[in-house]
């Protein structure tokens, strides 16, 4: 007989660090991990938003803390990791969610904006993974890393949606996920990615308003945008023992948009 399904998804006694966790998709995933029993550390740049997010999680009975820092700055990443280990102990689950986008035609895309997107979307994923992997996961021979990519990693955009740096960065996240999974599998660490489709978030709402929510939903076979529950099951699977034999994979949670692109 195998392990009971409730136990496979149970995160009691585990510690999760969620970057970009003060709102949107990051907060949704933090909520899922906390409801499954994990202690959660949220990090983002703005203290006020983090305090509000932790209060929301506390209302649901979740043990949540926060530490402010800029994931684009290596010194801040070290500070965030130090604070998390000091206050909660070794990290079992790392969710690399912090990210940025920039809209501009490729021929006019500012170099500074390109570097900003790459620094936050790719470099921070590597640096957080490197620190938590080296300090917490490799020594204990266990860990779960979940990187947040995007369905834009798998192709270009429709006309009018000009986010060349964002698309490129998320494609890099997909292959960084594979590379880390191959290196760290021997240490009992799984490394996977989630590729969300169209969700309402501060980052995506400008594009949704520009294109129109109904028009964006029409691009998906499910004819809907993602909601406040649609990433919960995916992150819990990849963060728990239920996903212990899944690594190096990218799961699209996009209402089927990438299935259309694959035709």
C-alpha cells in the first residue's frame, strides 16, 4: 500500500520562501502552501504590501512572515535568505515568482529595460536557487524549487503585444529549470516550473485592458482567464511529496493556449 493521498500533499513542518509574494500569483501560491501546513516567508520590495499580505494569510490560519528586499539586488537576496533561515529555519520549498515585464517594440527596446527584466526574471531565480540550494537543500538532500515561467516562453506574441525581453527571460527560466534539475536530482532536489497563461495581476492587467479581457479569454480553448484558485493545485503538487518523482518539467496553467500554439 502506498502513502495516503492526504499525507502526500501535507506540508506540515516545512518552510516555504515565496518571492514576489505580496500580491497576485505569488500570494495565491503562498496561500496554497500555507493552507497545506507550511510556514511561509513572503518577500517583495514594499513593506506595506507585505504586511497586508501576511495579515490576509493570518486570517486563514496560516503561519506567515515577511522580509522586504529587492530580488534584483544580490545583497538583498543574501539578506532575505539570512532572515528566512534565522527566523524560520531551513527552507524546504522555494518559489521563485518575482518578475518584471517591459513593453516596447524590439527595435526600440531600451537596454536598461532589457537588463532590468533579465536581472529580475532570470538572475534572481538563479541566485535564490543557488543560495537556498547550497545552504539548505543540498546538505539535507531534499528540497523543492518551483520557478514561475510563462506561456510566453514557448512562442512569440500576437500583434500589438511587444514584450521581447519578458518572453526571452521566461524561456531562459524554462531551461534553467531543466539544468538545475539535472544537476541537483542526485541531492534529492526537484526543480520544476509553472507557466501561467492570462491571469489578472498588476503586471498583466495593462495588457488585459489593452487587448480586452474577452478577447484574451477567447484565445484559450477554455474561454476564460485564470482566477484566484488556478495555480494552487499546481504549486502544491510540485512542492509536496506527491510530486517527488517530477523534475525538470514545466507545467502550463493557461486554459489550453499553449496547446493551440503547438498545433
